[in-house]
C-alpha cells in the first residue's frame, strides 16, 4: 500500500508541474502534499511494525519477564 501512496504522490506532483492553469495546479499540489503526508506515515508504520513485539503475551510469559527471564519462544 505504501508503494501506491508513493506512486500517487509522484504522479500528483508531475501533474501539478505540467498544468498551465492555476486551479488545476493548486488541486494537484494539494493532492501531492496530502500524498506526501500519507506516504511518510505509511513508511513509518511499516518501519515501526517491523521491529515491534507481538501484541500480547501470555500470563506465563509476563511472569517470566517480571522475573528477568526472556519469554519462551521469543528471541
């Protein structure tokens, strides 16, 4: 999905700078800026989720963490 955001953003900026009318240029520039924000957030979300831990741990794994031991089955 992040690659679609990036492609759409680049396309919006290309269309923005090839338009001759002010209104069309403003619309494509606005869409490009929104796409830039969306692309940045999509890449950040992918980067964060790649290094994040699992969403939940069992009660046994939580007890092991409190004791200073690593949870079972996790590196």
